[in-house]
C-alpha cells in the first residue's frame, strides 16, 4: 500500500480508534499500545483502502 494512503488512514482514524480503545481499557499507555499495534498489523495485511476500514481495524 502506498505511504500516502497509509498516512491518510492513520490521520483519519487514529484519534477515533484511540478514544474507543481508551474507553474500554481506561489506561492511556495501554490504549496507545493497542492502537499502534493495530495500525501496524493493518498496514501489513490490508490491501488498498477497504470500505469500512475503521470497523475493520477495530476487529
């Protein structure tokens, strides 16, 4: 996947994903770790820019 697409996805969804995970675990460092790992795995496995990327990421 191109770096521009990755950057756009990260900028668009990072804050939303972080706040969602933070609401579940109630720990800032843990939430940041989970979201970072989630994006890392997503960028290694996702092809293109799937519709519903945010919900795909949270799975």
